[in-house]
C-alpha cells in the first residue's frame, strides 16, 4: 500500500507543469548581464610576443653557422693581409718610435721581416687559426728569428683602424759559451839607432828581429826606406815618436812597439855665430850645413833687424855669407844678431817649408 502511494505521488509530480510564456522569458533575458566571449588587449599582446619569440628561435636555429664563420674568417684574412703589407713598408722605413702600446685582446699582430739581402737570416713562419666566431679570437702569427735586429709590428683593431707601431728589440746571440783557441803570433824584437844627419836630415834607423819574412810598419811620423827588417824615421820635431811593427804567422798576428824621443827641432843644422877672421873656412862664413849636403832648391836671405833691410841673398849653397852688407859692400858690425830665413821648394814629407833663426858676427 505504501508503494502504491509513492507511485501515485511521483506520477502527479512528474505530470505537473506551468504554462510557458516565451515573451516573458525574452524580457527577462534582456535584463541579465551579457557575458564577454572575446580576448582582451593584454591577452592579444602576450600571444603576439610568444609567437615572435618562437619564430626568431626557429630562424636562428635553422640559419647555417657556416655562413657566419666564413664571413668572420674572410674579415680576419683581410686584416692579416693589410697588416703584413703595412709591416713591410714600416720595416723598410726603419721607424724610430719605441713607445709600447696596450695589447688589445681582439687585435691581429703579424710581423714580417723585410725581404732583402740584409735579412736573409730570417725564416718567417705564419700560421692562421680561426676559432668559433662566437669566441672573437683573432688569427695568430708565429715568428722565428735567427738574426738579432729590431722588429716593428703594426696591428689593426676590429674596426679596421691602425694601432700605433710597436718596436721589439731582440737580444743578441750569447756567444760567451763558444770556446776559443788562444792565438799566439810570432815574436818581434825592436831596437833603434842614434839619430844621424848623414844626408842632412834627422834620420833614426829602427831594426827588427823576427822569424817571419815580412813586417808591417807604422808610426806617428814619416817613415822612409821601409824594409822587412828595418825602417827610417824622419824626426823633424822634438817630440816622442811611437813606431809599431806587426807580423803574422799561421793566421795569428803579433804587434811590438818602440818609443823614440828627439830632443830638439830640426833647423837645417845651422850655427848661431861665425867669425870672418877664422882660419877654418867652415867658421868663417855662414850657410846652414844641411843645405850644403841636401839636394834641395832653396833661397837664403839675411835681414837687418834694425830696419828690415836685406843684407844678403842667395840660392847657391856654395855662396855662403861672409859678413858683408850687400847694400854698401862693408862688413856688418860685430856682436850683433841678424835674422836669417830659408824657404825650401822641395821639402820632404811632413817637413816644413820655411826655416829661420839668428846669426851673430864675432
């Protein structure tokens, strides 16, 4: 009975309905708020950004890296060639700049030795290394040198601008470790004779004793009659002379020196007084003795110191002055000093051409 009651109630409820008025529902719908079914402006911007990043990422990964690497390599080669050409011109011009420059980690340094005969001792080794373009590494130039000389290198930065030149000084080779064999030359013994005037000139003979067949001579004066074992020195001035002898034997040389001092200047061996009354003809007349034995052209004059007048003049060594004044034919006063002067026309090497002195008549 209970089940029947529940069934009846259920059927009544299910069959119950209100009358539906469409117009009333439309009026109620207009009063309700409208729902926004589209995207906002912030959402649109976010979607556009995501799409742009995605497209750029796809393009970056699809673009081949070889093109960028090739471009970087070509730029590096162009800079290296320009640097090599500039280095050759700079090395020939021998730049004087020695100021160091700061190292640029992106610069390209390439040093090339000038290609000429003076630098044939150089061996150039150049190696180019191109790394990943993202590393920004410049090409590398290796240098090997065999001859010490200054090296000037120039470089270019990434923008193609030339950096100041840098001059490097290579240290010379260390030769201290090279052993050398002592070289002993031949022995030379020198000696000198006393000064002599046999031919009217001041000659000093220097002799040498040695086992070698040839000796080279040199001195701070005039040397005559050079031979293998002797030489003559003309000592015109009163000074110290140094004579050097040098000889060689089996590639080894030796040197020996000797010093000789002349006490006075050479003055044609002239005396400073004469006596016309002397029985010795050599003392009775005046003529510089060297002119009587030397084969030389000359002119002798005797001058009166009081007025500068010429008392005597001659070009003949046999025509000596006997004290007569040629102006009046009378004998000059005694105990008076007169000036004499000789001018040579055929003077020897290093010899002066004019000699002078005083002569007194006793």
